[in-house]
């Protein structure tokens, strides 16, 4: 997500994700991961390299609904893009497009090194 958003700053990445994914995203700053919430059943067909689509039976801690900003002291997970309403999830195609864009941009950065 960082390559696609062209930033490592959560204050920049969150709004960028909101504009491009139109669905809820959890940020875990401790592990530097973003979790875009997609419809159930997405995992078996997921094939993007260097990314994982969590499947049934996987535990993902979900922050309280009022945790919408990074807390520098706790580094606890929070809603980078809050859920607008129950069931309103990111489209799988949008998440895949974002992942592929990130890969292309990261590869370009590696080529320039």
C-alpha cells in the first residue's frame, strides 16, 4: 500500500486508500500492515504475489469503532478508513488493482537503485 500511495505516513495513506478503495481498511502500525476488508469467499481466488488474503478461521483483531487515528504511544490497530455501514466492504477488484499498482511501483523503485 505504501508504494501505491507513495507515502509511509498514515495521515497520507489513509485518505488515499479511502479515495481508491471506497471501503473499510484497518491499519496495524506495529506490523506496518493494512487490511482491506473484502467480501467473504475472496481468499480461494486470490493470486496476487507477496500478499495474503486472510481466509475463514483466521483471527484478525478489529479495533473499536471509535479508533480512527494512530496512537503513537500504543501503536494499536485502528480504522485507517472507517466502515461507513455494516456490510459495506472494499471491492476485491479495487484491492487487487491497488496491490498490482504497488508491485509495479516497487519494482520501478528497485530498478532505479
